[in-house]
C-alpha cells in the first residue's frame, strides 16, 4: 500500500482525498489497512461480491478481446478435430491473437 498505491498517487492527489478500489477478499482488508487509508485521505471503495470480473476494465476490454481472438484462432484447429494441442501450436495461435486484442486502443478504452 505505502510503496505502490500511496507512493504513486500522493503527488496527483495534492493533499486531497483519492480513491482506491478493492475486492472484498478478507485477506486483502485488515484493520491496519483501513486505518492507513483513513489517516492518509484514501477513500476505500469495496467492490460488490462476485462482480470483480465484470468491473475490472482490463478483464472486460483487453482480456475478453484476447479470449475472443484466441478462440477464433483455435477454432480452425478444433474444426479439424485435433485431439491434442502442442505448446508450440498454442503459442503459434496466441501471437496473432495478442496482436489483434492487446492494442493501444483497447488498453486506453479499458
């Protein structure tokens, strides 16, 4: 918290409150963590249970696009009824899927 989030947001916040979005995993939230947030003008926003996959921008915009592009690449192999996929074949399909899905536009929109 101190070395990552707080260190990288303090200058932008300029002494004002700043927002931290968190999942609700009990292991991530402790009394010490909440106290630190309160004492350092960090507004802690806990996401709804089971909603993280919907709300995470990279999951929705970038990784969902990657999954779609990867399935498009692999569908040709699946249509040929290949029962086993070697690692090199998977990587061969992953590279063009990445090029299609992990773009500057997708990242910025996410």
